[in-house]
């Protein structure tokens, strides 16, 4: 629900000539959109935002009727379920229509652009643990975010391409992530090290044609 304020437009359907009728289209104020992104950063994307007590995870079971689990495991796919919460927000924030509307509403009052929104999103997903180890939930989130930036920038054949304003903003965030002062020394936790190297490999393949051909 919070994500819908980003790129949002209030629509009024007053009758023509109705006294005191508001404008048909009013963008969500920029301050409200910034507040929505800040809330998502704190409650959905921050380290530990979706932490679940270990004791609870050992008790989590699928609802069952009898004891037949031939089509699925009995244990809960914890990382998958937590990522789906975060993906619910990313689906809207990175949707082509949202990115286009952020640019369009700048022409009639919002003042919150696609570049600012994506920069805030990248900061929320990467900044807190850029100098140390990254927990597994955040590694999943960071990988999903990079994957979506790449797919939005270079969509599959037949999919709609981003407008030039959104494309430039998407490209800028991939360059920002690639240029982050990450620690890649061997003394960093091996899972974090492999994760960062993998992200850099994916970004390099997406942005550098020579790397992709190789």
C-alpha cells in the first residue's frame, strides 16, 4: 500500500462546470512520496527489517490436511517468502508505468523524479552494509534489485522498453552499484564476497558488450 504513493496521482471525476471542483489530476506531493520511500527503506529493505525469531522458524509449518506432502516440502521456504514481501514493493517502484509517471508528473506539480527515487532505493538496499558482511536476506534482495534494473534497462524481446528518462536513471543506478567501495578482500565473509563478485559480474555483462560476448 505504501509503495502506491510513489508515482501516484489523485484522480477527480467532477462534472464539467461543477463549482469548486478540484483539478482532475493531482500528483501525490513530493514530500509524501519521499516519506513513502523512507518508510519502505526502514520497514521493508533495511537489515533486520524482516527478521523472524529462530524459534518461530523451527515451528513454521505448512497448513496440512493429513500427511500427504508429495508435491512440496514440509519445511517453509523462508528466504523465498521474505523476498516476496520485498518484491511486492519493487514490483510497483520499478514498474515501467511508475517510472514514466514519475517523469511526467514533474511537469505538473510533483517535483519527485525517477532519478531521485531510484537513488534513494539503491541507498536503502545497499548502503547500510556496504562496508561489511551482508546477511542472506539482504543478499537475496540486492540480487533481485540488480536483476530488475538490468531487465528494465534491457527488456526481453517483445517487452516494452523504458522511455529515455527512465533508461538513463536505471543505467545510472547500475553504474552507482558497480562503483561502490565494496570490500572484496579475502577476509570478508566468503558468502558476501561471492555475492558481490557475482553482482559485479552481472552488471559488467549487462553494461559492457565485450564482456557479454565473452
